[in-house]
């Protein structure tokens, strides 16, 4: 399944604007702090939850009792579970995208969101909002994949050359991702989906299997459970052959550049 930018639901709370979509057991969240910064917003509330995110515009600051780390646009980050209490802050406008595991009984009805203090807003993004990635082209037919271990997931930045992915085998691993450039086709053993820049997607665990194809150059970022990559299920060759790197860890947060 996939969700286009215009279909993201929008809410607001204490100046923080949030657009989101539920993708099975994961939520995609696009959070925007105002030009005055994050002061007074829920972004600065103490938290111990894990996060898998990307800074799209502005600068985000990760704060603990012992650490303050600035994360500029074009970086992905992972805050592991079970770490120290932390929060985020910004001195100006910042736009952050994140994937966050959610409970199956989460109430995201208008009534449920209002009960949590959110104001439902009708504003929709006018254009796809994606993290900045250098436009280095990949030769036709080739797929370039860079990965970072962010347990229990692996985050991948995948650049696809034109006419690539069509001859790869079927994959049964689940993925949650966002298209950052170009158009993709997710071919299923029984169907096909066409995705464009800014679309977020979820490939459930197979079978039926899937494979990702690009007629023209395209780029996407996704999360895949480590257990699926290590298992015996079907896995497309370019994922199985990639060496998984550890993102640079700095006292509770790992950060990597989307180069």
C-alpha cells in the first residue's frame, strides 16, 4: 500500500503541525515547527521512546542531560529504545520526517485526536516533501544501496538506475519507505502499484512477494526489520548482498548522512 502527500492527515498542537499516515504497524509522521522554534511544543517534551527519522529542512537538536547534538538537513537519525530521557528542540523552523511503531488499538479518529489535544486542520502539502539527497546518477540497470543498522531495523538509501529492478527475484521482507526522487513500480506477484516522489509506502511480509522497479532513475529510503534480512525467506539479491554499516553513535543517538 502507499499514501500520496495530499492524502496525509493534518493536525496541529501548540504550534507544531503534524501530517501523518498509518501504514499497518508503523506511522509515517511529518512534523513542522514554526519559525519561532520549538519552544512550547510537544517536540520539547521529555521522551524515552525510540525514533527513526530524517531532517528535511532546518536544524534539529537532540538533547539529554549530558548531550546536545545538532542534526542538519540531509541527515537520518536513530534514538534507540531504553536510552536516557531526551527531547528535541529547534531555534527556528524545522521539518522532520519519521517512522514510528504504533499500537494496533491507536485511536486516530477525529474524536480520538481531539481528545488528545490535537486540532484537526484541512491544510495539505502542496508539493512532495522529502529529505535532500545528492543527485548522483546510477548506471542503467544498476541499483546502489547504502544501509545503516538501526535496531531492530536496517535503514536503506536506494538509488536505482533506469530500467533497473525488473530482473530481480521476489522479496518477502516487509518494508516501510518514502520515494525521494522519480517514480517507482512495486510489482507484486498478483498486482502492481505506481509510486511518485513524496509517496510513502508499506510492503507487508510475503508471500505474495514483491519487487521494486524503476523505468527512469529513482531514489527511495526505507526501513526493513533485521530479522527479515537474516531469515530464510525470499530476499531480492541486491538487498542480500549489501554490507550493513552501523550509523555513527553519539551517546544515545546514531546519525548518518544521506550522501
